């Protein structure tokens, strides 16, 4: 009997595309928060952080990445996707949370 192998982050990150999935989720999120009808001051400040991903010199020496921002703001992100009933984004968020957070 063959069993499906699911990556287990507690064993190894092999087979988990955390960076790729995180970048894709941020692209999906930007589709909402870049829309002036859907944004607010919180998301404007979040966008400023997102724009500093990979730029340690622009962030006091700390190098942010998409996964860190997802982990830090997962409830806010989930709430936004739920508000706009973005099921593909919610599914990817769930996958990222399960595999990487």
C-alpha cells in the first residue's frame, strides 16, 4: 500500500516551497490592499513593510521576508481574505500556516 508523503516542517523543510508560497500570497494580498476601496491605514503601513522585504539597510539592519510578515500578521491577513471571500488566498494561507508557521 502506498501512502501519500506530506512534508513535515518539524522534520525538514524539504518539499515545502515556503518562499514561493509566501511571495504568491503577498501577490494575492496586494491585489486587495492596493485597491483604494479596500485599503486603510493599517494596510498602508503593512505595504511599507512589504516594500522593505530584503532591504536590511532600509529596516534598521533587520532583513524582513514575506513569511515573517505572514506569520506576524496572519490573523489580519486571514480576516481580509475572509471579508472578500477570497477562497484561493485562504487555502494558500492555510497551507502556509500548516507547512511553515
